[in-house]
């Protein structure tokens, strides 16, 4: 009995801590055209990453580097790699920079899977529950890693399209603070400070070009 009570108290404390770390704003449910709803519903439809995705050589260096950078936030290595591989896949699938998505996750939830904001937004990317009813299915769990990142990246892509590629305004919409600078600046600051990344191959190519050397093709 004592052990069960202690476990419940630990879980409650973790949930409270996660809640206090969430930074989602006052994003409101929108009236979307049926064609837009259909397009977003199709975009979030279940299509998991291929099993071989994490084994791609181009991804290995990125996973290793990003894993090192968030180790203080996510202690378990397997959990970190699964999270990062999912971020990379879902961001790429939505046509977003994985570094930007990491900046959003860092600022929104601090990499807390069960984070809940005062407005009720949930998970890594602080997705508002109304989106499930609007474009998804009632059995979808926003605390599920892939579900949360799928929704978050699709919604951010939607806002980026609305704003014709303007990241400042798209991030403002995502946070429910359109027109205010604090949120976009915070996300971009997190990206630049913690997740700026240049692939090793690209770095080597740039250095070789600067030195006047020929680059093998």
C-alpha cells in the first residue's frame, strides 16, 4: 500500500512539474473550410516512419549530436534517440526544418512528454486538444510521441502556409500570440543557441572549397 501511494505521489509530482514547464499560449479553435479540414486530416493520417529510417547514414551523425545536446533533458538514451528520430521524420515529412521543431519542443515543453499548459495544451509540442476533434479521431492520444509530433508539425506547417512562409507570424499563430514578438523570438533563440547544426559533410565541403581544393564527386 505504501509503495503504491508513493508511486502515485511520484507520478502526481512529475505531472505537476511537467505542467509548470509548459508555455503554450491562448490558441483558439478556428473555423476552417471543409477542404482545409480534409487536407489536414489527410496530413495527420497514420503513416509511421519506415523501420529503416533511423539507419540512414545521413541521420546517424545528426542523431548522435542532438542526443548529446538534450541528454540533460532526456536521460534515457533509447528514449532520446526515438524522440529525435521521430522529430526528424515528422519535421521532414511536413516540410519543416528539424532544428526548428526542436526549438519549438524545447520552448513549449522542455522535452517533457506529459507536459500540460494552463490552457490545456499537451505533450512535447503542446497541441491543443480541440485539434483532435477537428481533424483527427477520438482515440488519438496527444501524449503519444508520434501522435503529438505529427499533429504539431502538421499544424505548424498549416500556419506557415497561411502566412506565406513567414516564420514569425506562423509561430505566433501556433502559440496563439499572433503579432507579439516574445514567442517567435524565444523559439528562434532556442534553435540558434541549442540546436544550430551543420552536417559534417557540408562543413568539409565548405572548407575544401574555401581552400581551393577540388571536391570529389
